[in-house]
C-alpha cells in the first residue's frame, strides 16, 4: 500500500512537471488524493461495520441476522444507504436552518481528519505528526460541538435536552480518556503515533499498562455513545435524543460518524497498547493485516457490549466517570511515574 501511494505521487509529480504547472500544485494534489483515499476507506469500512453489528446482534439473539440481500446479507447496508439517499430531507419550520444543516458535517468531518495520523502499517500513514496523539484528542473533541449544534438548531425541547446530556457525558469521559494514555506517552517518550508503535518492538504496552488500557477502552466506549453508555441515543427517554428531527442522509451522517469513530478509537487503542502493525510471522503477514485484525477485533468487542449490558442511568453514568475512572487514571499515572523514576 505504501509503495502504491508512493508510485501514484510520483506519477502526479511527473504530470505536473510535464504540464508546466506551478510547484505548489504538487502538495495540494497529494493532499486531495490522500483525502479521497481516507474518505473512501471510511465509507467502505462503515458499510462493513454496520453489517458486522447486524450479524453480531443476530447471533447474540439466537438468529441469523441479515441473510437475503447478497451473501449473508453483505449488501444489505448498501441497499439501506441507497434508501436513505432517496428519503426526503425534512427541516423543522422554526429550526436554525444554517446550523441545522451544518451539524451533520461537523460530526463527520473531524473523523476523516483524525484518520490522517493513524499508522496502518510501517510507513502507511498520511502524516506522522510529532504531536499525533495530541492532534487526535483535539480533533475528536469536535463531536461535542456537533451534537449541541444539532440539538439546539432543531428547535425541539427533547433534542435540546438530549444534546445537553450528550455533551455532559462526552466532556466527562474525555478527562479519564486523555489521562489513561499518559502512561503510554511516559513509556514511549514521544507523541508521534509511529514512534509509539516502534517503542513496542520488544513488548506491547498493554503488558505494562493493563489498567490504562482498561480505562481507555471503557472511556472510549462512552465517547462513541455505545451501550452501556448510549445516553445520547436513549430512545425510551428522549425520542432518539439530539438527532430526533433529522432525516435522510443528514440522519445517516451522524451514524456514519458514530461507526467511523468506533473504529477510530479501536485503531488508537491498537496503536497505543497493542503494538500497532507489529505481529508474528512478518513479513509473511503484512503489518497492515495485523493492524486491521487488532482494530476490528476491538471494534467487534465494543459491538458485543451493546447486546450484553443494559443502559446506565444518567446519574450512574456520571458517577462512574468522576468517582471511579478518574481516580484510577490518576493512580495509573502515579504508579507509572514511580516505576520510571525508581527503575
């Protein structure tokens, strides 16, 4: 994959030189090409993840899941996407139309941008920033803004209440989530995503940071609004929450972002704790394969949670974040620091 990207970029550079265009066209074209590749990967990935969740839910409920449209229902999600494109786009009469229309894009765009620093393999990364993990946390925090925009602009009291509850949840779980990875950064000595993977050449960080991994995984599950932390989509309480007034593709974009974010947090966990693209039998099994196997395995585990645990109450959810996860995150940092100083 890395060789393919390099070959395409070389051909693009040669084309620009042959046409006699300005040099600044070269990096601009490369960025556009990389963006198209990332967006296309996310679109195909989400289609697969929706199908996977339907199959997991089916087997959890002792049924087959989708079976009729394609082999084992493999193109059922494609049919659903076509149906959503054709649905009427309804906007509430008294909604703030500009904010209402922009909110789904604000929810999805940061996900695409975040994939830029995910190392799928050795050199298979769009941009390995020296502040990669900091960049990720900064970009993913936009999810709160999108949810509040959608709930407030809908001019619906239930959507607004759902948006406020969602914002409270995301802000609360963002704190232990960020603190849980500090131990990894202390061990790796870098915030560069590729450097963190290289630091795990001898041993994966999950061996040294089991508590940090557990805190991260639980907080990340809450960050992507998955059961048992799916308060933003509390159908029984808030008529589907902040997105109740959305229809068609705008409705789909919120869930496109949710499924993409689910894989994103799994990919981050794979990079930080599970050795990234490193695995046995290399180079016979490419690093990209190992990365996808680990990330999809964690994603499937998050999906299994949905069909295993009941939804928490709001007070239980908030207490769990501030009274349990946060103290454990601080404890993990203190213990890691003491070990590094005393060893």
